[in-house]
C-alpha cells in the first residue's frame, strides 16, 4: 500500500512526465508533418508519436482528478501553465504564418502551403486543455468542499 507521501511523489513525477511527453510529442508531430510545407507523413513513427500524444493527454486528464494535495497541485499548476503559455505562443505563431518564397537563406524557412485551419486550432488546444481541465476540477472541488462545510455547520447548529 502506498503512503500519502509516496502517492504525492508518484503523482508529481507523473505530472512532470506527462507534461514533457505532451510537449515533445506535439512538437515532434508538428516538425515531422510540416517543417517546410504541409505534407503529413503517416509512417509508423508518426503513428507512435500520435498514440503517445493522446495517451499523455488522457494521463493528464486522469491526473487532474487525482490531484488532492497541495504539493501536487502546485506542480500540476506549473506544468499546466507552461503548456498553456506554449500553446498561446504556438497559436500566435500560426496566426502570423504566411506563404513565402524565400531568397538566399530564407529558402530554409519558406513555406509553399499554409497549415490547415483544423491543425492550427487543434495543436494549441492540446496545450491549453490541461489548464482548462485543472481549473474546472479545482473549482468543482472547491464547490464540493464549501457544500460539505455548510452541511457540517447545519448539523452542528441542529445539535
């Protein structure tokens, strides 16, 4: 049986690992699909990265529900904020994207086609979803604890 301290350490490590996997898998998926132009390749490595990406997102959503102690909540909030800030940065970068015909060294960063709109919306949402679910869960948890406190006060007054 795991003690409370061991669970705290385990959940903290899982939060950090899930955040790192989500960050790197989404970054690699973006680089492999469309570094210079939108040409996604659905090879075995791309599929593996997509599976790990979805698994890490599901793991984060599960960890949000298991976050109960203050140290884990702080670590999870830091991971979620980091991912959300990066997601906003990716969104801004996608909005400033343009088709360009590079000259000289600009050939290295020129794009012949833009990323599709669904991709430009989905990738930042993958980064922002953990923070949204973290906030929703903490608000829900706070409401439940307030209701429990009100019930306890009502029972004490009735006695």
